[in-house]
């Protein structure tokens, strides 16, 4: 048997078995002996793409385009164009080069008078989604799906349907958007799609669900993604990088933080060269995990995320809040909220905005953010969205000294997070439930809630939260523990003899807000006067 025939047979076998690195090596060897046919070139290009050999993939895809165009096979040429566009955009961030390929293919189709091609509509739709013009994107993707059906092109149908589902969700139609994603996922889950399409669209579907708080579907599909990734011999590059980020998000949600951290760190390393549009997301998620663990490197991770074009919020704002810098936290988050006008883009920021506003004593501002969350929840009434909303309402109830109302809402939020098997979020709500029990005089119930939350935080490695709960469980500081960070600031100033007006000036608050804080402090510490509150603070070492 000739060496070129042997190499080609081995290449096809490796490609079929998902041994893509070996496939690339064998295809290259066979091609050096005798130039490969276009079908084998396409398999070679796919192998190079999925393992992150982007230069190689682009070179081979270029040959595929030229051969298909020369043969007058315009549909196949536009398919090569789409993957060239994808490589330049998602791996390299080379927008002009990517646009140039799409224009070249469009010109080719016009010159041949060969009609409309669905593969060329998808890059256009991505552009409209990026600009927030979801109706135009949805229309283009609908047409791309029709063209894919006419050609019997499963990859085209799946990509167009997935992205149409995303656009439809962005338009505020939860039921229709999820139905489209379900259609696409059937093809992906049954492995009817190519590896490139499978990896990219897994991530697109899961990411779309996370954005609208459809955690149940995202979790179900993430489990399937994890199982699929576990069968593959090698992962790397931009295409699998995004998949691995979502696998890490699932690990974090389910409480496997050590695996999530290892996955994200490796993904960040793998995307150091190629994967410009994906690397920022990986660094942001790594920063979030480090923040929750109280580990070093939080700011570094958020800075790296920013350098790749990913906004470091709301994680950075919550990190600043944990450092006691509520002013910086609010300023950073307020700036991003001013930039983001679309409801779907603001959703991820609003829960943190509520938390930071309450910490700063701006209850009315927190209520405004909750009003916005309520409107979004009407559009996306998912289990997680209702949990987020109930938790925010409950936190306001605690701040306004309405513990009974707060407990009802917090328990509903806790039940929903338990339903979604999210231990960290459940424990977070449990701390609030414990605080509500304590205000109502049920110290035994409070300690039970705190112990349950502490056990979860310690198991996860959530050191800052564990430390906070230990403080809440301290008998000596039981009353002080129910005070918010802002109330503690106010109490410290009370001990120095400051008036409400002077406290307001120092903390940049209104006198009305300071008066509310003082009233809450007296109630929570069970004292009748500012003098008694000051004496209590001195006795417990708060000055």
C-alpha cells in the first residue's frame, strides 16, 4: 500500500474517532504526497478547528473555498466561508478579515446568479443581534433555516435555529425562543451535527438560557455537554473553550468548585493565543469563583477579562462591596447600568445593584431596581428568575425591619434554588432567613439556619461567607450581627456624638435615610436611645 493511501486511511479513521490531532497529522502527510480531494480537506479543516489549530484550519478552509467555487458548488463554498468567518471572528477577533470573506462569497454567488445562501445570512444575523436589532436578526435566521431545509443541510438548520431561538428570547418571547432551542438541541443531542457545530451551538443554547435565567434547561444541557466532552480525547481552542466555560459554570452551580476552578484556569491558558472573544468570559468566571472563595487573584482575573473585552461587572462591584467600599461598588455598577439599556443585558446586573444599594442604605434605589426586575420577570417567568426576585424583595424586607414579610419571600426563594440544586444560592438565602428569625426573637431557629449555611459554605470553600456566618453565630455579637454594614457605619459615628445631619454629610446620605438607619439600629439592638446604642457599641468593641 502506498504511503499516501495509508496516511489518508488513517486520517479518515482518526477523524471519525474524534482523534483530531492525529487526524491533522495524517491528513497533512497524505496531502504532501498527493493533494487531497475537497471532502478530505473539509474533514482536515474541521479537525484543525476543533483542536484550536487556527492557522492550519484557515489555510485548509481557504483551499476548500477555492475548490468549491471553481467547481461551481456555491452552497459548499459558502459553508467554507462561514467557518472561515467564524475562525477569524471567534478565534482571532479579526472582524475586517471575516467580513471580507463574507463579501467575497456574496460576490461569487451574485456573479454566478445562483440565488440566496443561508450560510451567508448567519454572519449578518450575528451583526444585528450585536446591535440589538433582534427582529431583523430573527427574520434572517428564519430564512436561513428555510434555505437549510431546502438543501438538507443539518448544520445550517441547527445553527440558524439555535441563533433564531436566541434572537426570539431577546425579543421577549420565552416560550417561542425555548421551543426553537429545544428543536436545535434535539439534533445536537443525537449527534446529527458536525463536531464544530455541536460545540459552538451547545454553548450558544446554554448561554442563551443562562441569560434569561432558564437555569433548568441550561443545567440539563450542561450535563449532556459534560458527558459529551468526557468522551473526547482532547479539548482546546476557541470552539471547545466556550464549551468548557459553561461546563465550569455548571460545576460551580452544583457545588463542585475545585473542578470548576481547574477547568477555568486551564481554559484561560488554552485561549491565551486564539479565542479572543471567548477568553474574556473565561477570565471573568475565574474571577467570580476566586471572589466567592476569598482567594487571591480576583482583580487580576477581572483585569484580564476586561483586556479581552468582557465587562468585569457585576463581579467587580460585589468584590469592592466585600472590601467595605460601597461607594466604588455603586459607581462601577451604575456606570455599566447606564451603558446597558436592553432588559436582557441589565438582568445579570440588577440583583447585585439591589444588594449594593441596600448595603449603602439606599432602600428606595433598591426598590427601583426591584421594580425593574419585576418587569423582566413578567417576560421571563422562570424558576431562577422568581428566586432572584423573591430574594431581592426579602432583603428589602429585612432592611425595612419587616422580618415576617421577609421570611415568607426568602423561604420561597430558598425552595426554588433547592429545586434547581444550587447549594451556594440556597445557603445565601438561608443566612437571610436566619437573620429574620433572629429579629423575631427565634434565636434557636436562627442558629439552625446559620449552621446549615455554614456547613455548605465550608464544603464549597466559600471562605468569606463562612467567616460572616461565624460572626453571626457568635453569642457575644448576636445583636451586632444583624446590623447591615451601613448601619454599623452609622453606629460608629453615633458613638462619636455626631448628629444625623453630620452623619449624612460624612456618608453622602440624606438625613431621612440616616434617621431610618438610626431607628433600625435601636430596634435591632433592643435599646431606647442613641446613648444606649453608643454604650452597647463601646461594650462590644465596635469603636
